[in-house]
């Protein structure tokens, strides 16, 4: 089977999508449930260069694609060229080691048509004696579901310690299984020499927009007040840079920040871990949300950059800000979210990660509901069935002056415009208002 454009564009869960009417919800669920779990599994290893350093190269690819059309072949080549950079974004300053704690992180690649593919990575040290170099197992998928793919990578790592040959039948079994619908489980049978046949259960979370998210990662590193400053900057589509040495921390925290915007979608540059050779992207004048390793901080600060929010995830502090972050959000709504966040923060040990996810998400969804939840009653429907959003009456209908002031800025953002365009297209009959 070949994965065409239809398949990739139908399953972008990362950053989260906005609601798009019942028909669209149905079709997006159908297009991801029953899809292939993944497009490729690749192994990226470090190979010595003639200058004496190391560069990442793909040393294994499953499945190998035959009979691709010209356009598909070019797209595959572009994809396969980019993957090694993102698997080893920290450049080529590696040396063989005897001990290495494996780490899990992810990256996002955007196709020409705007659809996204996600790379789920496990960097580990192959079993053996003496010094050796880490390698990365990377699963490329159109499906955003971090928890599920982390579990798959656990299985891959377990098999890698036995032999590469044991990974192949497991991935083949996975490829032949349909991706489960939200809340459902798929069981993969897998044979391991010595251990016999194992049944691996993979369950997809019920709430599709939280599949790629761990809000706990954010709450453990940043105070609720700082999270709100970051949220305020993201809502106005500013430039955000996150710093941490650990790739897993960067990718978890950036996915979490993007998910705070639900039901809106971050539509600009989005790179959870920026490879060293792409560091100059932080100069671009458009909005971006990027993660950069702490070792590159000096380089980042030297860039001729327009206003940006720079967040240090190691120390839990903001290094550079615009200065108005405190005043962006309406005070009353800001206070409500803060109260909610502080409550979850103090109970962090009581809640499961899933509970934290839904509690935090609910607090931010409520913020949007209170602020712009009345949008649907300000879409004027024409005879042809197409809608047109009435911006002025929409803003006028907001009683609170501070909320109105904020809404006037928010309606100008790309994320609000995309959301409204979608709403204008997908008419849902209101109860009793046909």
C-alpha cells in the first residue's frame, strides 16, 4: 500500500486540531483509526567522517519502498534526508561510551502540503562490551500519540538488546494491525526467543487531542504564573524559545504548550528540538515555537532576533521577555486559570498523568469558552449555506471591557482565523434554530 497525501493530511494530531463539525470529526477519526500505525522504522547510527568527527546516517529502514511514483520518491528522499538531523540534533560532538541512559523524544516534519509527520525516537546504547556509540530508533507516523509510541519503543528497545533480527517481525505485526480508535486497544502477538510468544496491548487514549501530551512535564518545571505568561505569548502568536539540555524535556514541554491552545491550532514554525545546523531559524521574523539545547544559549542570544520569550526549563525561569506578558490576558479569566493550575499543582502526586491532562486542558478550554464561546451565534449564514463571521458584533457582545480588549487582538491571529474559516464551512444546525 502506498501512503498518499490524503492519508498524511487526514491524521495530524500534533499540535492538536480544532473542532471542525460533526462530519469532519467523523472523517478525521475514520482516517486515523484503521490507518497504518507507522510509515517507517529507521535506525540512525553515527558514522565516522574523514575529518574524524561523526555524522548521523540511516543504517536500517523498514519497510523498503519499491515502485514509488516520481513525486512519492522525491518526498521519501526529502524525509530520509531530514530524519538523521533530528535524531541527533546535538550535532556531531559524540564519543564512544560504555554507559548511556536511553531517552525518548519526538520531532515534527511539515510536508509541502502543510500536513505533518511525527518522528518518535528512542536513543539507546546497543548491548555489547566496551565503548560504543548510541543509536536512534525512529518511528515515523502521521499519528500523534506519544504514550502509545513510547510503549512501542519500549518493546523495540527490549528486542534490540537481544538482536536486531527480533525487531523486524514485531514491527511487521504492528504494521499489519489497524490503528485503534480512541479508547480502544489493539493486541499484537510477538515471539521472542527464550521467552516465547508475548501479547502486547496498545491502548489509545479516549481523548484524541491529549494523545501527544504530558502536562505534568510542564507543571513540574514551571510555576502556574510562568505557564500563563507562556500561554499569553502563544495565544498572540509570538516567538517562543524553550531551552533544556534533555531532548525528552524539550519535546514534552513544547507539545504541552501547543496543546494548551486547544481547540485552536498553532499554525506557524514548530520545531520541538532544533538541530544545531538549523539554529539560524530563530532569526526568522514570523512566529515560531522551538526547543533548543541549553548548550547553544550563547549562540541564540547573539542572534539579531526580534522580540521573543525565552524560557529556561532547567531553572524554571524566563530569560528574556517582551515585558507585557502579565497584562495580556483578562485579569479575571487569568485568575480562574491560575486557581485551577495551582490546585492541580499541589495535588500532583494524587492524580494520574491522564487526570492531570484532562484537568489542565479543561482549565484552558474554559478560558476560551468564556472568552469566545459565543462565536457561533455571530456567523451569518447565506442561502447557499456558506457562513460569514461578523467580527464587530462578536466583539461588541462581550460585556467585560478587559475581555473585549483582549478578544479584539485575538480575532486577528492566524489561529482564530483558521478556526473561524472552518466554522464558516461546516454548518452545524443549532438546536431549534434552523
